[in-house]
C-alpha cells in the first residue's frame, strides 16, 4: 500500500525513479546535491517506492511519541550525542552488528553552499569496509535514484574525482547552493579531543522562545573575527569569561552582584543557554552576553590577548575514567591559552567536587610558571570562593563529595 502510494507521489511530482536495491549486503548511500528541504522528502518517497531499507541518523530530541514511531518506520536511527564515540564510529558499529545494513546521508551536511563535502561518509565506508553508492536528485531532468557503486581505493582525491565526474551533469533544486566535491583542509584551530559531550535534552517552549527573541540582544555568534568587548558592552570594564555555565543561574547572579564588570558565558548546550537568557531578562541585567560554542575555540579565535580580567571554570566535566583523562579541559595547553587571554594579574578561578580531578588540577597547575595559587579552599559547600553555589556543586554534595576551590593569578 505504502509502496503504491510512494510511486503515485513520484508520478504526480513528475519524477522518474532510477536504480533500486544494490547487490552489496552492506553499503553507504550518499545523496547529492543537497540544496533544498525537498531533497529529504523526495529521497524518502523514493526509498519507499523501490523498497530499499536505508537507515539514517536523526538527533535525539526528535524521538518523541508519536514522531519517533514514524521516524523509526522510515529508517531513522537515534544519534547518541552523549556517547563517547563519534557519529562516524556509531555508524561503523552498526555495520559491525548487522548482516545486512544500508546507511544514508548527504555528504554536504547542509543546504547552504560550503567549502566542500564533509568526510564523514568516506570515513564510515572506510571504517566499515563497505562500498559507497552514489544517490542523486536531478531536478533539471526530474530523476531520483541510486547511481553507480564506488569501491573506495583509500585515495580520497581519486575517489572524489569519480564523484565529480558522475555528478557533473546532475543539478539540484538550487544549483547555486551546491558545494564543490572536495574535502576542505581542516580548520586551523580544529581539535580532535573535546572536553565535553553535547548532552541530549529537550528544549522547553520558553527556552526556545528565549533563544529566538533574546539571542539578537544577548547572544554572540561564533565567527573568525576578534571581539571588541568595549563595542559589545558600550563601555570599558573588566571582562569575566565563564566556561560551561550550565543553566546560567549562577552566571546571572554574578552579573547582577557585580554591575561594574562585564560577563561572557560560553556554553554548548542549547537548553542551558535558553534558560540563562530567560534568567538574564528576568534580572534586567545588561552586562551579560553568551556564546554557544566550544570554549577552547572561542578563546583561540574570538578573545583578544590580554582582554580578560578573570576566567571561571566551575565544576568542569571530571572525566573520571583513566582512559578519558585526556579529555579533561585542565591541561597545559589550556593554561597557556588562558594565560595569553588574561591581563597580567588576572585570575583563573576553578572549582570541582571530584577528589581525583582536584589532584590532577594541583599537578598540572604546579607544573606551570604562568600562574601562582593565591588561595585554595577545601570545604563542604559552606565556603565557596568568591562565587555563588552552583547546581553541580549541590549535586556533588548530595553524593558526599567535598568541594575544592582555587584562585590562580596570572604571573606578570
């Protein structure tokens, strides 16, 4: 029934379906060019019409009833962003678990024109040792389907040359948005080890509304340009940067308690950013801005040298397992970066409730000549060092953890 309906929709749309189920039991399917929201619709209709079972990743927040039922029926696979493994590795693991499996994705990764294709499909196919089938949506000739099989040679340039030749005559809905078929070089500041994972979490309607309405006023987009804090806040004042502010309540409280300072909060989790914006509006403060991006890259790219008076790092992810210690943000390279961004005499304030991480922090800080420890407190929540008590602190105290606070001063 669904197959007949899908064929009817293709016929009404004027599309001709090309190809079908491939001969390989496992494969990666790519769909290009991707220049319109309609691409996904027509690809799914084609998938149902030719009865090829292709899985695809969808973010966790979309899997709520009844949408989750429809997504899974269409081949949707919940992407676990909270996993320590990447999306590429999760896809490779799926191939290893199954005797027959097809996985599809758009190599451009976005409808906008970019510097080139993302390499995820190539790394998945290489890691799983499966071929790639070149799927296409040709709007000029109204043809949609599965093209030739590409067995990867291990030479990305040679393999992409085959793709360029095949897609040369295929035109997307918006040809001007098609990205070139190349793998761009990695960004200058790209890091392979991140100190955080993007935790899954649903946005409340009020948080979503806050992001939409308040971001133009209090949000700072990540970009290649160095920020001018005097221009952003309309005054010259000491600037405090907080890394990983969670839901933002303590950050807002600090901005409220210190109107003579300007605060920049950096956080990667959208619900927390939305909550922070709501609290900032309720407090009526104007000395707070937020950036939704990786704090390391913000420090590397956007923050001028010597521009900060203080950096707060409160209850960072402790990564307690030994094999994950490399993910801890408190590393020598991070300290060098923070020291460059702090003015002489500026401070780095840290707090943790994990004894193992506290030992790590003491070890790393004692090995640097860039900072001097001016104060350290170990307490049971009653003596936070020049900061409000945080949600993560209260959670740690309930688990019986002791709190360690430090204040380190950048050496001149």
